[in-house]
C-alpha cells in the first residue's frame, strides 16, 4: 500500500462543505502538491490525515495505518509542519530540536544525516530564541523538528507562505533531497509556480479536487488556444476584450491579459482587428498556457 491513501473523504462545518469526496494516493519518494487558494480545504485535509480531525465520511490510511483506529501510531511515524509557526518561541533553536528529539526517544545525532543539509544553515543561530529568527529560518527549524525522528511520511502545510524568494528556493531544494531518501511528501501551497516543482499535483478549490496530474499533464490537458495581449491602457483593454462576443475567458496575468476564444483560432483575426481599433499600442501573441491558466479555466468550468 502507498504511504498515503485517501478514499472519498468528506467533511462539513455547519453549512460549509470543507471537503467533498476527496480521493488520491501518494507513493513513497513522491512529492505530491495540493495547489489552491486560501479556503480551498487544504488545511482541513491535512488535519484529517495527521489525525487531528475526524472526517464525516470516507477512509484514509497513512503508512498503512487507519487515521482513526491507529492515530497514536501515526503520530509517532509522520512529520507534520503546520501552516503557522508552532514551535516554542522562547526556547532557542537548539533547545527546540532537543525537545522534539526527546519526545520521539531519539537524538539529533542519531538522525543527523537526514537533517544535516538543513541544520548547517540554522546552526549559526542555535543559541537564538526561535521567536527571533527570520521567516525563512523559522521554516527551516520547523522542518528540522518535523524530521528529527526520521518519519516515512512528511506533511507540510503551506511551508513557504510569507517567506522571501531566496528562502523559498532553498526550501524546495531541500524537499527534493528529502524525496530522494524515499520519504513521501505531501505539501500544500497557494503559489502556482511551486506546482512545477512537484511530481504530482492536485488542483483544489472549494473543498474538491479539480484535477490530479503531473504538472506537464495539467498543462497538456488545456486544449484551448491562448493569447497574451497588451496595450497602452490596460484597464481599457480588459473591458474591451471582455466585450468581444467570442471571448471565452480573459484574466490579468502580470503585465498582460490572457485570453481564450469560444471558436479557438477561427476568430483570432477578428479579435485583433476589434482590439486595435479601440486600444493604442496593442500587441497580441499566441502563448503556451501555464498551470495558473489551467486552474482558472477549471474553476470557471
């Protein structure tokens, strides 16, 4: 059995259906990403899988164990890094690591090979209280504490939210090295660019999975032609583009608009002519959709 198996999990809070018939599996040594905005249900799913919350229906197995019946064993065998920094802020870096190692009847030295690449980055600050670390260093310390007992399954709930770009890059590089050691990693993120760093991704919105695929598979499944358009007045451009009768979707992406048409390429020339009449400085080019484009399309359809 794969390290993480989720079968038809649903969870409701009063009138809000937080999880809707969720099913997927994560293999050993696989980096599986849950990609979606705030409120998509990612944290609720993590709490179910880490035995902190009971689902209303469905079953889930972590490391071959039932999350309801075997919750005590699961808690000793997995690593969990919640979205909010939850270590003891008044303890030093070294004291936090020793504390979590002691809880699991192990030591930093015993599993040093697993955390070495991360520990060498935080070691210069080992006498500093955890609460006074930078955002990136806090995340690295939290990851060390989640790994200190050498788990076979690792849960990371939005580990790079609010972290600077350099620390984000370093963090994902560390995850790639951990994956190579055979650890199954389930990571959630609202950042679409991080989806490309995963082996498999599940696009999630409003408590349900819109698609599960490889990052390349997600992009390849987008069959609609797409164009990027720009003009001197972008506010006017978006109004004009959306008013075109054959426009299927039109969203702002950075310094351009991404647009698809209901009839594909058949109306490309008509669109260009229509937009040029009303928008000085117009440029229009055919582009390859990205994962964010696919996510927006799936949300709408």
